[in-house]
């Protein structure tokens, strides 16, 4: 048995972006569980020490934005470390809209890696998250937007996603394009009890099996079925925060309120956005109408293109920081948007946006101009939190639905305790920024 084995740990998880990772914290908190989320994989002893005092421990990652050749170095060490802790389940937390492709954030490649790491024949896969408008029926996935539930490949945001546009709603077909291994599905018309669903999964003789779910009862059933699959060591599963909820219920969690630990609000808020989601645009327009300062990061069309800024010139963040500082010092909340930025190369744009927004947040925190930050966009959130010097996060508030506020832990006094909301592009009501500003 490993020296880092933690006998009472229930779930270890890896999140393929930071917004999804903090969603797991929320789902477990709602089940009455304690959890800890690291922003990078810590030494084995540190991870084991943290895991010994909580129900679940996780590592937030950036796999959703990586090419297949880069996934092994990012994912394998974390899965091995979580496996060695000995939890009942190791979950790879993926987005509830199955964001992935053969070239970006490949879940098929993750299935391949998991086959090496875990002594399990089948990977249960569940993307449904009913409280967030995500449903799977007969293997096809559906996602709500604007009050309408769309087939995934017809949902406006996912059909036009800049990194992983969705062209297929059949999740088994979607994943099969990312791996040479067989991917099957078990439909809700086959659901009986946990043992029956586990038997159906095993009968598929597939490396991964997509599971239907329309409500929380389905999620608990498929989680219980996953726990009954034969094999040694932890169950390895891929799925949304809905699957996290199912596992929490299956492993003894009980529903409850999320306790608030947030500081009093009222001070100016800094919003930095790498998201191009229509919902984020609506949220920005809403606070513009309330008098918030809305500034565009001056990336223009230069990122990765001829005529880009030459070495030694001011960074985009340095150009905009005086206006950010002036507004915050005057008590006005600020939004820094990147919606107008374009680039020859998408990966270059993501890195440039994240670096610029990190520079802005770090400067504001060290100047003491704001203690509450909202970061919009999964890829941006992942890179920013790692780059800013945070070591781990803890949940302090649940202002709305599946939106959470976390406090950062860091050796840097200016970053330690910084309150941060990591918001996926499609997440939250139009007045979310206003709600976060008033929280506490």
C-alpha cells in the first residue's frame, strides 16, 4: 500500500479547467462535504496531508485547452497521484457541454491515458447536469440557452465555440472521433437498479460508456452503478459537476446549504474577461449601464499577426492599467474586456489574453485597489489563477446557481485571501456582476 494512501478519502478529482474545478467544490459543499482544490499538483506528502482532513481533494488543470500531445504531461501525473491516495472514485471533471475535439482537450486521449493508470476495463462517462440545463437522453446531449433546451450541436454557443465547435450531439460518436478505442452507451430505457446498469456497462465491452441522465435520481443511479463495476483500486470516471453530485449522494453525502465565509462587500470589483460568450457580453452591457468602467484590452488585430508590438514596447496591460487604477481608486468597478481581440493563431491569442489579464489583476491586488475579482472564461481562469501565484482555493460563497466565490491561498500576502469568482462564459444571470459586488 502506498505511503500516501488516505483511507477515508471519498473522491479525488482533476478539473480540465478552473471554472469546472470550482464547480466540483460547490457540488460537494452542497452534499455537506469538505474539499480542497490545488492549482497545480503539489508534492505527494502535501497532497496526502490535505486529503487526510477532507472528503475530497482535487487539482485544477488546463487540459481542456491543450493539444493531445501535451495531455500526457498535464494529466497522467495527477491521475497517478490521486489513484495512490486510494479514494473510492477519481473523477476527471469535464465541461457539461463535453468541450473537446480530436485536436483540443481530447477526452479520447484522456480515456487512453486512464487505461494505463487505472485497473478498470470501462470508464463511465456522464455529462448531464440538470440544475444547469444539461441533459443526456439516448446518448444525445442537450444544453439550455436563453430559456430553450437545444440539441448540443444546435445550441448557439457550442455550435459556434471558438475552440471546440460542436458538430455532433451523440456523445459516443463525439468521443469515438477522439480515440481508437470503442465507446458505447447505456440508455435510460435500460435502467433498473445499480447492479443492472453496471452489468449493462460491462456488456458493452467498451473502453468508455456514455450514460443518460435527466435528473438527479438518474445521476445517483449511474454513480452507484459505476461503484459496482469490477476491478481494483479507485473507479475512474469522466463527467460534469452533475456526476460529482451523483457520486456524493452515492457515497453518503447529504444535501445542505453552503455556508458563507465572504467578507463584507461594497468595494470596487475588478472583472477581467477572456470570454466571447453572448451571455458574458450581456453581463458586461448590464454593468456598463450601471456606470461601471468598461475598458477594452488593446490587443486589436496584432496578436500573432504582422505588425504586432515589438519587443520592449509597452504590454497591452501596461497601456490600460492607468485607466484601471484611476477608476478603482475613485471607487468605480471596472471591466476589462477582450471581446474585440483577434489573432492569426487561436492558441497565441489565449496565451496573450491570459498573460495580460494576469498582469492587470496582480497589479491591482498589489496596489490594494480591489479585493474581489471576477474572471470570465474557462481558459483564461485556468491560466490566470496559476500565473498569479495561488497555491489552492477554498469555497467561501455561492452567490447564484452554480456560481461560486473562492478565496485564494498564497505565500504572496497581496494574493492570499483574494476573493475570486471564476465564471464560465455561459454561466450566470445578466446581473451576476452586480450581485457579486453586493455580496457579503
